[in-house]
């Protein structure tokens, strides 16, 4: 038994934050043959996991308040632009030219999990109403909190300097796949 004359606070927190920004614009020496006249493409990949877990494997007895919390937050932001290729000569930018195909692909995965376990799967360790595992004379708060925030943006066929779309590209495609999962559990055993 753990007895405290004050408040008991048991917390686990996980808060990853990722931010990515990518711009692709091929610069080709004028007069040279280059595959970018046929294809220009880009790829962005995000994968983020946030886990917070609190395991209470005994008895806690607070003379005042008790707070047990697992808080998992996950914040990701990613953007990519595939832009019109440009020629250059001796370090100077020349005319832009269109690729036949422009493709941008974004893949984003996010998994957020918060868990608080009080006792164990063994029934003998779960406590009883007369002899609880957690006892507080004041406020008793047990929480698991999981929050996701995901932003992913993929653009193709845009000229950054002109701020307009390229008309000469035959196919301009952007694909963006996002998968996010969040769970908050009390007694996951």
C-alpha cells in the first residue's frame, strides 16, 4: 500500500509534432536532353506514433486528491508541390517548360494510443469495493486521452513564380492517402 498525506498525480504524456514542406522544381541546363520533359514527380511520406501508458500494479491511497492520466497527442503537417521544370544557363534561370506527366504522391500514417491500467488481468489484483486499489478522500480522476491532428497537402502542375497552372502538361495528378487512428482505453489487459 502506498499512502500519501497529499495529492497523488501519476501521469504519462506523449506529444510528437512533425512538420514537413517539400517543393520540387527540376532545373535543367538548356540544350541538354532530360527525362523531366516526359515526367516530373515527387513523393512525401509521414509516419508518426504517439503512445502514453500508465500501469498501476498496487494500491494507492491518497489523503486528499488522486489523478491518474495517460495523454497521447499527435500533430503532423506535411505539404509537397511538384512544380514546372525550368531551364538554366550559367546559373541564370531561363524559360520554364512543361512535362508530359506530373505526379505527386503523399502517404500519411498516424497512430495515437493512451492507456491506463489499474491492476492486472489477474482477478486477484483488481481490488474490491471494501479494499479498492485506488482510494482518495477527495477527488479521484482516472483518464486516458488520445487526440490526432493531421494535415497533408499535395499539389502538382503549379508554377511557384507565376502563381498559375501550367497548360502544356498532358496529365497532372496528385494522390494523397491519409490513415489516422486514435484510441483511449482504461484497463486494456
